[in-house]
C-alpha cells in the first residue's frame, strides 16, 4: 500500500526511461539497464540517472521542509504513550493466557480423540482376527462334521469297506474349504491357528485322497456325473493342475509305457507308424469323457462343461514325450541319416495329427507353448543331420555313379561353396554366448554310429522344423563346441582323400594344371583358422567353470574364525568340484579328439584359473595377516596375555588353521593336476601359488610348541 501511494517527481521529457519503472514490485536493475541500452548509450543513461537523482534529492528536501513542524513536534506528540501501552499490556497478557489455555485444551482433546481412535482401530483389528479365527474353527468343525456323518452313514451301509465321498458332499466340503483357506491365510502367524493347523492338514489330505479316488472311480466306471463333480471340486479349490497330473500318472503313463516299446518298434518296418497310430487312438478311446466334461470335444454341452482344464496338453502330451525319451531314445539318433529322415517325417506328421485332436486354436497355442513340446522339437538334431548329409553329398558328387565330365566345373564350384558355407557356419557359432550345461547334457550325449566327419553330437540349440515356428538359438554349450572342433579335425583329415578322388575326374576331361586346385587347400586353411578361436572359447569356459568353485576359498576364513573347529587334515571339497569339468572333458571326449589338443586345453584353462586362484589366496592370507596384527595390537593395548582365538587348551590359532587349510587345498590341487597327466610346473602361477602357501604353512607349524 505504501508503494501504491508513493508518487515520484516528474522529470523532463528527454529522459530515456519511465520514472514509474522504479516503483514496480518486479523491478530488476539488470533488466532495466538492458532495456535502456536498446534505446540509448550507457553514457546517456548515466547522465539521465544523475539528473533524475538530483530531482529526487531536491524533492525530498522540499518534503522535509514542508512537514518540518511535524518532524520537530514528533517527540512532543508521543508524551503519555508509555502509560497507554502499559494499560494495554495487562489485557493483552490475559488474552494471551486465555488463548494458550484454549489451545492446550484443544490439543489435549485432539490427543484424546486420536488415542481413542487408535484404540478403536486396534480393537477393530483384533475383532477381525477373532472373527477370522472363529470362522476358521467353524469351517474346520463343519467339514469334520460332514466327514464324520458321512463316514458313519457309510459304515452302516457297507461294513467291509467305506466307499468314497460322493461328488455332492465333496463340492460342499470344497466350498467350505475355500473359505477356510482364505481365513487361514488372513490369520497367518496367530498362535491359535498353529493349534488348528494339524486338523486343517488332515482335512486337506482327506479331501485330496477322496478327490483322487473319486476321479479314478469315475474314469473306471465312465460316470460323467462323478467326473464332472470331481473336476468342479478340483477347480473350486484351485487344484486343476493336480487333477491333470493325476490323470497323467494313473491313466496316461501306463498306456504309454505299454505302447512305447523300443523292441516292438524296431522289430517291424512300420513299427514307428504303428506306435504313433496307437498313441493317437488314446485320445478318442480314453479321454472322451474328460473332453466332453471339460469342453474339449465338439459334442460338449456348453452349460455342463467345467472350464479350466486341458488334459491333452497337460496330461497326455507330457507323458508321450517322457515315454519317447525314456523308452525310445534311439528315435532321435541322427547317426543314420536315412533312418533319421524317415523317423523325423513320421514324427512331425504325428505331431500335426495330435494338434488337430486338440479341438481349438487356444488349445493348440497352449500345446506349442508347453515345455514338453519344445523338448520334443529340440531333441531332433537337425544341424547334425544337415552336416552328415553335406559330407555325404560331397562324396557322392564325385562318385562314379553320379559324376558327369560336363558338369565337372559346376561340381568343383559346389564343393568349394559347401566348404565355405561350413566355415561360415562355424564362425557364426563363435558369436553365440556359451550357455550353462546341465548334467543331463554331459551324461547323455547322442550316440552315433556314423563315421562321417561332420557328425556333431549332443543337443543343438538351433532346432526347428516342427509345425510351429522355431525360436532362434541364443547360446551354445561348450560340449557342442568340442564336437565342432572334432568335426573340423576329421574334415581336415579327409579333405586330402577327397582331393585324390577329384584329381582323376579332372584328368578325364584333360585338366592338367592342378595348381588351381589349391583352392581346396585354401578352404582347408580357412577351416583350420576356425580351431584357435573355438579352442579359446572352450578354454575360457573351462577356466570360468573351474574358478567358480576355486573362489570358494574365500569361505575358508569364515569356517575357522571363532568356530573352534579341529585342525584341518584334508583338502576342501571345492577342489574336487573345480576339477570335475576337466575330468569330464578328458574322459568324455578322448575318443573324438587328439590327446595333445585336450591336454593343451587343460593346461591353458588351468593356467588361467590358477592365476585367479593365486590372487584370491594371496588376498586371503594378506587379510589374515592384517587381522592377526590387529589382534596383537589390541592385546598389547589391553596388556593381556590371551592368545589369538584358537582351539581349547591353547592349540593352533584360527589364523594358522586358515593357513594350513589353504596349504592342504593347494597341495591337493597339485596332486590332481598330476593325475590329469599334466606337470604342475607347466601351469602358470602354480609354482608361485605353491610357494605362497608353503610359506604360510611353515608359519602355521612354526608357531606350534
């Protein structure tokens, strides 16, 4: 308000600025100067500001002179003001006390209301807990009452053996059981619930046994009503997968084990087709009622179906795949390419026919997304088959039965193209990351009887060819890389033989300049160049796998620090685990690779992992030494004579136990390296590691009395 009434003196019209700019609330000096510079120079702005400053100064002097009398009489007019202020201070103080008192009363009232509301909320929560527990007890008692009444009726009706609970009774129990489960989850952690839990477990077991028995009875007697009641009850308690698993184990598995028999399949030329035909007959003959009840059949009545089930996808198909893998492992063997082609074609036709039995597109999508479906497709080693056919095609092109002199130049180009494509294929494998191998991949490689060089055994990531779109592989296992190296080795050995087969054919057409045939040697060099990077990938994977166990040495201090464990006498178990991949490589591939190459891989991988292990052990010993020095300084500061924490009776200290354990681990590692056929001195960093732990061991034993 002061600013709004303030009037500044008017200046000459020649000023480069507006005087009202100074009275604005958002007046900014920088903005004012910047705005004025757009119109005049800084020197002119300065002159105008000085001129207006003089005007302001003159106006202020005139204002003081005008009200001079008031300024002089100001102190006179304030006489008696102190007395007036003192008179106001008393009522103002009283008013202040009243306001503070009222404020305190209001605060206490608010606090009391908050406390009461908090108590009411606590009471409400406890009340809800009590109500939930009451509901749990009521549900348990109600279910037990139904079970007991039904059991007594059945005992009077049949003294020898009580039949299973009827479907209607089970549905009542399931509905009550759902409420019981809901309230039990809400009451989790309450002591009373723990007392009731055994009774709930008994009800659950009884309900599950009754449902299983009732479902089996319905399937055996072909009673649609029983099956419908039973499946509806499973759905009510959210156990549809249990019903599908039960059907798979009890109904599907025995049939599959009876039909999928390797001896019967191999005894007849059409044995595989006959087996698949019987497998397809299972659905219409044994799953008709289940499909009608669950809406999987065309004749199903929409109103009486029980949704949420897909027995073909979740019960039948997994058991088919399991039976084929366990009872017919030769089905996926690519060693004989002609037999493999026949089996694969028949199997894919079977798969397409099975998909048509699913009854709906949604069911087919669920089937194609099922892990068993992918497992079935991935079992077919299509790259292996391709490689076998490739080498066979090379040999057949130049055989007397197929060679035509007029096509020699085309056959020669085809040979070079195939070898170049194989080299590109190997280089593409190098771009894939190495995946973690399962024990199953290591223990059960695909066995092949083929002697062709391009037979890559083991499961391949690049699978496909099924009715659905195959997903591109993102990784490759180190075992597969080993097989690729073995293929390259054999291929290079047989390329000279192929050249000797080609030369006579070229001589037949008058070709004499065999220096141009060096293109085949170039192809051989290209294939040879693929071996070092493959070996590097294999060595790196072996090293990483080995060190993933060797770094467990970091746990040694924790095992002995303040645990009063006995003095170590044997090496840690992680050493054996670390060397397991090396033994598997040496024993599993000795008949596929040259021993010198395997030994070189082992030596390089051990050198890399041992170097990291040496750094780890060095860090551990350094940490132990620092800890020991800290304890000694602490002991000196406290002027005590207590030894470093060790075993009872003043035995070996914890730090010395750690040193001794590491020494035992390294010594055992050296022994295992010798068993692998390697010299420990050839392993880089191992001599330094040995010296490191030897010094630590000497220190540990030297401190003992």
